[in-house]
C-alpha cells in the first residue's frame, strides 16, 4: 500500500491557524506564554504557531526547543536517536504557561519524556499540549489540548509530516 496524502499545505495552514486561535483564547492572550517544540518538526510548528499568535495577539511569544531524547523510556530499542539541542527562551519557563508542540501524537511516550525534561528546567504555571496530528493508540493517559487533525490509523501504519522548512513542502501522509 502506498502513502496517501491526508493533509495538504492549505489544510496544515488552517489547522495551525485554528490551534493558534485556541491557544490565545485559552490563555486569554499571549502574556506569559512559552511554546516549546519537540524536535524535529515540533520546533518548526512551534515557530509557525508563534508567528500566527503574534499576528493575532499583537505580541511576540517566546519559542524554544525541548529535546526529550535522554528522557525516553525506549532508548534501548532505538539507540541511534541523536539528541538535538534544547533551547529555553531567555525568560525561562518558571510561572509561565508552556505549550509543548509536536507533529504527531501516538503512544504519548514522547510527551511523557517532555514532561520529565521540563521538571529539570523549571516549574511552569501550567503545561498544555498542541499537536498537528493525533493518531490515537495512546499507551499513557495523555491527551492533547489543541489538535490540528484527529487521524484514526492502524498501529502498523506510518504517519509522515513533511514541512517546507525541513522537507521542501507541506503535507501529511499515511501509509504502511
């Protein structure tokens, strides 16, 4: 079975626009907001969401990257994972509303690792989760606050997010 496209560029723009509005609304504005993307594509999505929030809310939003590699519980199965740099905005995360941003939510294990990593960095006032695609199959009690697209899938299917900044174009595909 070949991969089929489930989100095109316009769909991704719409999804990120909606997520940005929902984040602004739930936070009652851009104040005390920090977006932390989970490498690789979560960082790109966090920057896109921050730009949209700045357009809508009139204020810039702090953006950073949170590498979760060393906090994962599956390193013994995937030892070739290369860590990415963690970049916390200058104001830190203490007392802030942190929105973790990831491309695909699947088992929830990356987000659990992100929550562990956050504990080593500071104490946010609240932590929220934004994901472009929620494909289900959770192994942990983790649920996103902001979702671009719920995409039911089989466990053995692969969801691929391509972003123009990294891959040259924007699309989400699903296939085996």
